C-alpha cells in the first residue's frame, strides 16, 4: 500500500541488458516494500525486461547465476513489484521499435505511452537508465 510519507517512484528502463533491468526491479521492489507507489515504464530495448520470457535481454543467463547465488532475479522481483501494487507499463512505441508488438508480456504489464506514464508519476521521484 502506498505511503503518505514518501513520494512515489517512477523508473524508466530503456536499456535491454540484464544489469539495467535487474537494478531497476531491485529499486522498485525495495520502494514498494517501503510502501511507496511504484511505476516502471519500459521503452525501446528496455521493453524486453517486461516480456514473459526474459531470454531477449542481453546477458539473460545472469538470471540463473543470480538464482544459484541466492539472489532474486528479475522474474521474482517483477512478481514482488506486482504483488505490492506496483505498475509496469510497456511503451507502445518501444514495443513497435523493437519488433515486439504482440509478444507475450509478464503478468500485470500494461501497454501504454509516455503520456500514460507521465500522468501516473506526477509528483513522483523519477529514475532513468
């Protein structure tokens, strides 16, 4: 549940590599666990982080490495963000730019544009990468 103490957190994922996506989801899950509202917006190659199958991310094999070391991977973090009420938005134009229109998205992922994201994060702290 969102807290009145701290502003929400809006995160933009634009890179298609595992490290960038993992860091974004670690921050999102942490903020959501603290009761902050969270909105993740993925665009261009970053849309790969919101696909049901993470194999399209650069260095996707890192997911197995993290699991072997007892570190939550992107799939677990995405589920936590969703369970804690976070929003995940895949950019319509980003999906199109990457040839991912119609690809299976992770549970709970919405499709929307930058206007949808900006309206959702008014007054939020913003992080991008």
